[in-house]
């Protein structure tokens, strides 16, 4: 918390779960510069976030632990993440829903493929 407080200027809003150590740590680090709140934790689980993080590390080597596959530029990092989400949501058939998330959400009736992504990239960067 002291490190975080040193990086933030002015008044901050800090909302966390109800972990008992947070109120004292936030108070010591931010003193009177913080509006501190809590989140009602009934029905909330960090399992969803943990699953998303694991999927991201599995699909993109740059997020794997102990790797040297880091991005060289912010632009290449953003492009890799964009491609991953594009494939994950529009091309990959998920076992639990038996279709793509885009199709499940009613955003498309088409099962897209990697060629579709390549065509998108070509049209985006065509000169």
C-alpha cells in the first residue's frame, strides 16, 4: 500500500473486498487522502477472474510465467492481445456452450475462421 500511495497524487477512491487487513493498510498508507469503501461479497467469487487469467496465460505465451516471450513494443503487445480475443470470441468453439461466445451472445450467426481474421487484418492495414 505505501508503494501504491506514493504513485498516486491527490485524493483516491479505494474499493476492495472485506479482507480484514485492508482497512488498516489503506489508512496507514493514504491517511486522509482516501475515500474507502467495501464491496458486498455475497455471490462474488474470484474463480472467474482466475479462470480468465489462466486462459490468457495459456493462449498467449507473453503472459506465461517465466517466459522470455515478452513484447518488444506496446503496439505489438496490443496487437497480440487483440488477435487472441478476436480468435477466442469469434472463432473458437467453446466446449461448455458448444459455439463461439459471439454466436452465443447473438452478435453473429457465422462461425468465423482464421482466414476471416487474416482478411480483417489485410483490410485494416491495406495501403
